[in-house]
C-alpha cells in the first residue's frame, strides 16, 4: 500500500501550480504539501455512484453545479485542496472559475482511503470548518458509513452518522427532496 507523503515547507498557490501531473493528488494545507496516491477501485466506485446521484438531482432542479476530482479549491493562498466531490449552489456560482473554485464550496465530500483517513477526519474537517464550508461529508467505504458535518454558528456540530447496516437514507437541506439509501453507495 502506498502512503501519503507530506512536505513541511511553507508553500503557496504559486508553488502548487508547478507540481507535475504525475497521477497523484497534490494539495497544500496550511502551507504544507500533501501527496496522495491515486484512489483504489472501491473508492472510485463509491465516488462515481454519489456523483451520478447528486449531479443528476441538482442539475434537473437547477440547484447548482457538482464537480468531481481533480478540481482545485483555492480556500486561500496557503490552502489548496482537491476534494473527491464538491457542490457550488446556483446562488454562489461566482466562486467557480474556469481553472478552479475561489473560496468555500457549499458542500465538500471526501471519500476516506487508508492513506487519507487522518487528513480527512481531522486536518480537512478543521480546515473546512474554518473556511465556512456549509456541509462536509466523510464517506468511508471500508466501514460503509457516511458522516455529515453541518456548519452551525461557524462550527461543525456533532456528525450525523449514516450506515448501510441501519438502512439509513442520505439527505441534505442543500438538496430538498434528495434521498439516497446508503446501501446503494456500498453495494
């Protein structure tokens, strides 16, 4: 199993755009460079299923735009991430440029892999909270759960945990009427 690499130097977006297209995911968080290997099959299967369900739903209702990785989200000069999925509401479409997203999306989704667990559960959760991402979903293909963090008074409240085992249904206030049985993500 390949592992995530971290370079601890103070880097910026200007440094980030110089990284090669080498099949790894490059991100800068608080000026540190993170390199993560390409995702595995289970990760990609879950990502694809969630993207198809959400992008179709939001497009048909003109709620906004969904994007799948790789697509840069520039939260600040020292914080550039590539979440697995992201959503920009129609009301906030102006933060979307041809090259990247400039600011906090309404929703960011990270699909946890063995190499990204700590970064996704701790580092990115704190980062996304600080920059005002309304909802942050952590999807865990190994445990077959989805954790949903919602911004409440500039802080993420306790995560709502949905599981395949409990036959839970994934919903969101961002997508009125959207319902996806969690089991469908992990079958």
